[in-house]
C-alpha cells in the first residue's frame, strides 16, 4: 500500500495521468479513492495547478482542522494563502506553525514572503536571513533576500554579499554559483564578468552552470557559448530546456538547419511560449513556416483604449486616479532580478490583491477590450487561435514605472497565453518622433549573425491597452527627458 492508503497500481495510474498533464482526471480519481482524505495534500496541489485556488484553500483548512497539532499543515496553509496574496492570514498561519514546532527554512521563507507582501521590508529581510541561517545554500531564499536588498537600496555590493558568503562556504555548489551570475547580470556587471564568475574555480561541470555560462558568453563569443551549450547537452541529453538553449545559440550563429532539427526534436507542447518564441525567430530568419505564421503582427497585436469604469465621469480622470494609486505602490529604488525592466521599479504585490478602488476598477475597464480581442482573434490552427475558448483568466498583474533611460529588454512571458501593456502615464518623449518609449515586437534578446531589429512597433497612448501573444518577443525603446513612464501589465490564459 502507498502512504495515502491506496494500492501502488492505483497510485501509479494517477501518477501517469499527472505526468501526461491530465490533472482533472487525476483529481477525479483521487476524490473517489477509498481514503480520499489521505490524498488531500495532493488534491490541493493539483487544484492549485488548475487555478482553482479557493477549492485548494478549503482542503488546506480541512487539513489543519483534521491535524490540529501539525506544523506542516499550517505551513501548507500559509504557503497557499501567500500564493493568493492573503499575506496577513499567511503570516498568522506561519506563526501558528512555529508555535506547533515548525522551524524549517521553507517555513521561514513563507514568512519572509508574507512580510514582504505587506511591505514590511526590514522584518522580511530578517526572516529571509533566518531561512538562510538554517540552510546556507537555500537558493530561493538567497535569491529573494538579495533581490529585496537590491530593490530597496540599489547597492549591488550589499545585495550580492549573502550569495558570496554562501559560495565561500560551498564553492562547489552550482546552484549558488548560477544565482551569483544571475544577480551580477541584473546589478550592473558586464556579460564577460558574469561568465568569469560562473566558470571560476573547480566547480564540477553541471548542465545548469553550462547553460548560464552559455547565455553570458553569447553576447561576446558565440563559439564559447556553443561550447558551453554542447557540454550541457552532453551531460543532459534530450533535456528540452537544454535543447532550446542550444537552438537559441544555433539561431544566433545563423546555423538554421541545426536549429530546425533541435526545434523539431524537443517535442514541446504548442503552449510552451519559449519554444514558440524560438520557432518564430526561426521563421523570421529562414523565411519558412510549417504552418500558420507566428509573426502575424497585424492579426495578433491589437491596441485598444480601455473602457471608463463605473464611478468615473471620463477616462482621463480615471487614469489620473489610477496613476496616483499605482505610484503609492512603487516604493523600491530599482528594478527586480530576473525581469525584463531596467532602470525603474515594479510593484511587489500582484495588483489583483489591491483594495484600492481605482486599481480594482482596472479589471472591469479591461474586460471589454479583452473580450473584443478574443472575438476578433477567432479560432484556427495556429498555436494562439486553437486555444481560444472565448473566455479568459488573468494569471498575474503588476505595474512598472520606468525612469529616464529605462527600458524593457526583449523577452516573452512563459506563464501566459496573451500578454499586455497598458499605458497609464507617459513622458512627452513618446511624441518626439524617435519611437522613444514605444513597444517593439519581433527582436530576440540575443544578437544574431543576421540583424533582427523589431519588425513592428506600437505607440503608447494614455489608456491604450496593447494585447499580443505571450510568445512574441517584445521590448521597449529607452526614452530621454525627466519624466517617468507608468504602465500596467498582465498575462491571460484561456478559461
């Protein structure tokens, strides 16, 4: 019998359903199991993956009630509450877990996130340090600690200090070394400096480390980048992520035949946005497509003005109130780690959790434009249209405020299906005639042997919402002057 009271064949069948992505079927099988309550933890995990967070939360509460002395049940409840942006409740559940004997670094990490979500920066930093003290090479805790310090201070030396200390303790830990390279990249180091840090010392060859080194080297030595990618492929043959990185480097080198083989052999699902982004770049460079064009900007990139929400007499008044509400949330000094923006700030808390009336009204203001986009999109055989159900769900929403010289590097949104840029307040530079502050589509983040500048631009306008496929490379042109550029972005998936 398995740990949850079911026979191993039953569990194996459910595991196969989960591995195949048939989560609804796996969940249904768990619910009719003889001892379904024993499978509540797994059921809650599946419900979370399906986006059914309220149902998952009900199971987490039931677990706490059924096991009133369990610190693990309180931890799991706190983690889900944090995922739902209910940070005050998450903090309370964590503290109950501590009272019941919990002291794992993962529990301190949940506490740190709940405190950060409440804008309690000093307390969050201390909680992150508690997590790291219990596991000095805890990469997630180190990353979030370093990022919090960086965004609050814009001091690269101070932000990198905890990671360097961890690496001094464990110089052979490839996860910590990869983290150091990532942080250096986003805090001002050159690609060559990042590469040097990644390959320093006697660290064992690790596919993740070679992939990070390949990414760093790609901007200054394509041969070196290929060497690292081939080493990763030899160490992890057939791994989809390794194949995609190798395909990216082949595209950058202009080796389109090799790239085509890699992209055809990764067996990635059509909803994988990273795979689709490279397929789109291959189509652009080769001029060939094995199906509907992925780079159909006229069909897929649409700009509309958002609706004026109830409670406001006109759109300009609403945008003024929305801008004021958003600026109150931009409390950091600089950009986060691992995101596209440079020279600016991003809100730390998902805007869907906001109680501010202007921010809450934003979701009614965009409902009509999203619905009109889906109606115009229709159905078809391309990867975007064939997932169109006519209904949608927002999976993340945040605001970015760029300062002069700020921009978004070319990127895609791996968790989305549709992505967006909604312009709230703009610098006058967008009207200067040089596309300053405009959003451009189609340019990949790596430099190709054949020049690949943006193929399509959209001009920002106050209240304009631009919707586009999440797989489409997009970035912004830096802008000059003394004003800031305030936007909201979100991702959409079919419902």
